[in-house]
C-alpha cells in the first residue's frame, strides 16, 4: 500500500459508520505500522465520552462517597483529595500503593471476570434482528430518560432480569442508556419479584381474563404478556382489541413491558390488515379509562378500528366526536 493509495483511501474511499477506522489507522501510523488489538481498543475507549461519563458517575456517587464517609478523602467540586497526604513520605506512599495493588490482585483472583459482568454487552446473547427492532421501536433513544444514541451508549436490556424470572421476549426488552441501566440495577430484587408475580394475576368472572382459559378460539395473536381478539361488537370490519393477560383495570395500570407487548401486537395486526384488506385507508386507536370515559369492561383493552373512505360522511375530527359538537372546529389561521 503506497502513500498515494493510503491517502486516496482516507480522503475519498473510507466509508464511515463510526470513528473506528481513522482511530485504528492513527494508532498504526503512530506505532510504526503495528499495534495490538488491546492498544487499538484502548484508544477507541479513550475517545468514548459515554465510558468516561459512566466512571465519573462511579467516582462521584459510589467510591468517592464511600471514602468520604470514612473520612479518607474530601471533595471540592470535581477534585478529590486524600486526607493527610502531605504528611506522608515517599516510602510510605510506595508502601500504600503496594498494599492497594495486593488488594486488587487478591480481589481479581477471587472474582475473576465477574468483576465486569455488569458492563458486559454480551451478558446474554440477543439476536441482531431483535436488538434492531427494540432500538427502532424506541426511536434510537433511551426509553427511560430519552437520551439519543448520539449522546449516550444505549443497549438492549431485560425489563425483568432473566435471573429473576424475566422472559426472552421482545416485550421484555427495552433500550436503556448506561445511566438508567445502572439505576435500574440498583432496585431491590424484591420489587422485580413482586412485578413478575403480578403478571400471573387473573380475576374471576372477568370477561378478558376468562377469554384466556375458556374462550381461546377468539385469540388471533398473542405474546408473553398480551393477546388480541376481534371485537364482539365491531364498529368496522376487523375491529380488534389488544388486551394485557394480567388483570389491569386500565391503560394507566400497565407496566412498560405490557405497553411494549400491546404495541408489538398492534403493529403486527396493522401490517397484516394492510396486506389483506386494501380498502383500509386509516385507523383509530383508542381506549376508555374509567366509567365516565365510557369504559364498561374494567380490564384494560386497546381498540384498533380500521377506517375506509366513505364509512362516515365526514371523518374530520376523528376521536373528537366522543363529545357531541366537539368534532368539527375551524382551522386557526
């Protein structure tokens, strides 16, 4: 590879989806044409601000607080000070460093790779297609804080951890930045256990709880947390209901995993209906929450109502017609 060929590749032909190619080439050029993978990876790591932010958070809110509470250190804004350092001789400093190194080696020998398993991106393999779907569903943003992938590293994570009974189902996956994932990891395990137990709750004499065991022929689609049926009294043809398997009164009682599960089924049914019935031009999606809002079955259910040209004289206003006289309005100029 000649100088001119390299120059042309870098200036004109290098297609970039990330910083990796130029960073690797710089490291090779700076090290006489050769570099170990570990060295290249370290340089990439050094350029990743999300990694730096992660460990700044650990220093400030974890290790820094622990040492400060023991009066070993003090902090002034972003600077940490070792109390009494000015009184130490160099020999004492070296001895203390060696003691710390001994502690590190002892701990690493005892724990091995488990030390870093909370930061591993392959804790449990999630297929690329599923990862893509979850990130696409989340709009390439953290589903808790809304941070973009451009600002923070975002990975796909189990809502209910596998170790606590969570399912390997797309409805149990979410896109989280490292900071929200850390906060989630700090939740008491009993909270997850209680949440998992909720999903098995059914109520006697509830229409939509009974469908799951006594009237399963009505079920046209389902996943681990939700199912779909055609409405018994359809407003239009293929009017469909999406229902959480758990007995939840209304939409506001749903967990994020259940919202994900229902949304997944809605998207799947829409895709199928669009292909099957070319007369469908639009949809209304809605739900009734509370008796005043018209709810009659007090087990959450989401309506997907296909719309066709001419099914009403004037569709303008859509769901605004829930209250008489509020459907039509003048455009504000």
